[in-house]
């Protein structure tokens, strides 16, 4: 059986006056039904651009999208969303694939009650009466843990707290029981105490989840698989346990090192990645990470000339796009990286 | 809510008193500062051949020699209790609310204004409907096709609409459509709607379009800016993520949010217009409140000026109140504060 979502060599390019911004530049990934894939990377690594491309939410005319996005929908079968018509993709949105966003306050319409917004999504894809749709909305609010859902269904988004709003958002996107849920920084705008509740909620969903975050903690909580993105492409991709236990890419090492740790002294606590994310107009030749990589010189010039492809390292499912020879990387991991993790 | 409305009403009464007092000061005090005596003012009512003694008698009789606060007090008293005006041989009773009595036309002001109100209301209502439909739809299309030929052309026309004065566009429209093509009324005529609705619309068509052109231009620009703003909002992306058709996204989600500021401006524009569309009425010689007020100012007929100012400011105050109340209806975030 084919995977629910299969992305092949996806490119999302934005032509601008200064040049072509290559937000996503050759991304491939797979997501099986019921599994959760986490995409991590810095701001500007192309995570959100890739998600919006899957949803078909880029404005026509502003983005040039190429590659293949195969979605295997229960209702309408397998289709390549890049080649499908806008109308076909629109009908899949909300029903087969849904998306929740970072800031639930601005993502909900301020002038409509939450009930109205849920019902609107539900009735769009289901031919039911308003009363039945409202009952469904109340059930959904109940399911995502909103107390007194029967009366709160008539409240407006501004009357909810941040965490409750994200629950409303999730309820709205669950209304049609989608196969795929894309969660773009679902907890970034929330209090830490609320974050855990929302993550629990997402983890218990039956849908396959594509979760996007800059926060490795969030991804570690949720994901079965992890894809680390840099300059619009995957640099490391594998089962979450492997990626956390034996990270392979120097960029992943950097990400792990730049997570604040409470169990370290202040001077050891943070090790930021030097430099800044690359310009997406002039992506560095060779390995895009080489200007910031401490180990670039160990590749014998390859890092500055050849763009590395994903290849297995550590285990067969664990892929890394790095020119470091595997034995050398294993040695660095053991000597330098593991002691700091 | 009820208390809020009562409070606003009380504030409105104060505001009206201040506005009329200011008008009083301008029209009474300024001529005196310029050196005109009460007798000079009275001479306008006394006929060409009157002797200085007669003029002085008239000045006393009309109360022009009283201190200004006494005269203002008399005006306010007339508003509340009504007033009697002696015109020489007879006495005219002006029932409350008495807006004053014009000694030039020998008429109380209020009935005159009420006669003219339907003209102004017809003009304002028809014009408003046209400019709202034309302006908002132009703005929406322009925003959705930003930078297109339509957008550029519409915004160019809108710029012209905002900048060209009505006495220019009005006269141009008159000469082209009425005199050259002969398809619209030649101006200067008004048929009440209850007499003949078709004729009413025929007479008002050109004034409506002229007036609407000026306002539609502003509304198109406002709507375009508002739509460009809201269509970039996160909740629009959410609406699309739900799978809503683009038409619903634009109208139910985008325009709905962009309409709030337009509603505010619309209420105030309409209130302002009901106090008299001075330029349009003058250009087309429509016997409305605007024309009335121009005549009053030209003839220095203070009671009429005061009456127009009072009625005009009342419309603006009421329009503001209505807009504020509507805001709560339109924007739930206002309602619960």
C-alpha cells in the first residue's frame, strides 16, 4: 500500500526582484497512515513553505512549485497535488488534509463564533442540517477538552485563552476527520504549561500528523520520524529514536547543542550554531551548511563544491546528507558530540 | 446598553448647545467687531426708505440691542417652549421646537427645513446606495487583482473622483448627458417620490451619480486598502485551509472584516450629507437643505443659518451614535468590553 503522503523532489521558488528565493529546493519525504513526522529547522529553512505547498495554500502567481506531492486520499484516491487542479486540491483541503497554525488568535476569524467557524468547515464537506452540525461542533469542542462546550460554542475567539483557542483550532480541523493533519508550530505561541496539553491532544489524534517546529522538544514529544531541514532540503531524516540517540549531521549536532539545558552550568548551557542561516537567493555551493560547519575541511574540498545527497548512516533507515565519511563521523560523534548531549 | 444611549443623548444636547452658541457668536459678534451697529443689522429688515428712527425702533423690537447672551437665551427658550414673533401688524406663533423666524422671508425656519428635507434625503440616500455598491465592489476587485489593468484604471479614476470638485464634474455631466446627449434631466427640477417615483429617479439620477462619483472614489480606495490588509491575515489562510471556495473566502471572511472601517466612514458621511449636500444641490439647483443654507448665508439671514446648523449637527451626532452602536453589532470584540 502506498504511503498517505509522498513528497518527491519538491521545489518552492519565489521569483522576486532580487532573484529567485528557493524556499524549498529538492525536499523528499514519506508519511504513512497514523504515523507522525516532525520537520525541524531554523526560521527560513523552508519548513512552512513546504507545508503550505502540500496544502496548496501558496498564492498562485507568487510561488513556482515543482516536484511531486502524492496524497492517497480515502475518498478520492491517489493524486499528485502539484499537477492537480486548484479546485481538486481545494476539495481535499479540510476534508482529507487539514492544518493548524502557530497563532490561534489571528488564525481564527474575530467576527464569527467558534461554533460558526467549525460548522462552516463541517457543512462544507458534509450535507447535514445546521442543528446537526452544531451538535457535532459541541462534541468536537468536548473532545478537545473545552469545558462547558455547549455554551462556549457560541463564544467568540477573543473570549478564549491561548491554549483553548488552539483547541478550538484543532477541533475545527478535526471536524471532517482528515487523514493528514499538518501542525505548523502548534505550540510556539502558547504558555509552556499549555504546550504539553496541546501536544498530548495532537498525539492522541487518529490522523497522520506532519508537525513542523523549530523546537526539538516539541518534535521529540510527538514524532515517530524526524526530518531536519536546512536551506530548503532535508539534511537528516530517520526514526526519531535514531536521530536523538545518534544524530549524524553537524547541523543536527548544532541544533541539539543550542537547546537550553537546565542540568548544565551557565557557561556550558548553550552552544549556538555560529553564523546565520544562508540567503535563500544565493544558497552556498556544495553543502549549504559548509560556511557554518566546523568539520567542512575534513571533506577534502567536497563540501564547497558538491551538494551532498541523502545516504544511509548508522542504520539503513537513518539518512544523512553530509560529505563526512561515515567512520569519521562516527568518531566525531563518539569523541566530541556524545559527551555534550 | 440603555444607559449608554441615554448618556450619549445627554452629551448630544450639550454638544448642540455649544454648536449653536458658537454659530451665534460668529454671526452676531463678528459683524459688531467689524463695526456694524444693531441699527445696521435692523436696516436690512426695514425697507429702503426707512428713517434712522424707524430702523432703531425695529432694532429694539427684534431684540438686536439686547446683550448677546439675552438673545441666545431667547433662541434656546424658543427651542424648548416655542416663541411669538411680532411682524408688525400680526403676531406669528412659532411652536416648540422653534428654530427661529426669518424676518426676511417672513417664515418660521423649521417648516421651511422640513419642506426641503425630503429633497436632501432623496439625494443622499440614492447617492449613498450607488457609491457604496460601486466603491466597495471596485475596491474588492482592485485588491484581488492588485497591479492589474483594472486596478490601475480604477485607482486612476478614483484619484480623479477624489480630487475633482462637484461643481466641475456636475457641470461637465450636465452639459454632456443633459444638454448634449439629452438622456438625463436638465437640473433644477425635483419631483417628490410619492408623486411619481420614476420621475423622481429621473430628476435625481445625474445628481446621484455626481455625488456618488466623489464618494465612491474614496470608498474604493478605502476598501482596496482594507481588503489588501485583511486578505493577508492568518484567518484568511485558515479559511482556505478549511477548503472554502475562494468566493466565500473573499466575501464572508475578507470583506466582512474589511467592512468595519467603511461602516464608520459611511455613517458619518451620510449624517454630514443629510445636513445638506451644498455643492451638489447648488450645482443642480435642487431645493434641498444645502441650497437653503447657501441662500441663508448669502442673505445673512441668521435664524435660517442657526436652524440649518442645528439640524445639520443633529444629523451628525445621531449618525455618530448609530455608528457606535452598530460597531457593537458588527464587531463582537467591542460588544463585550
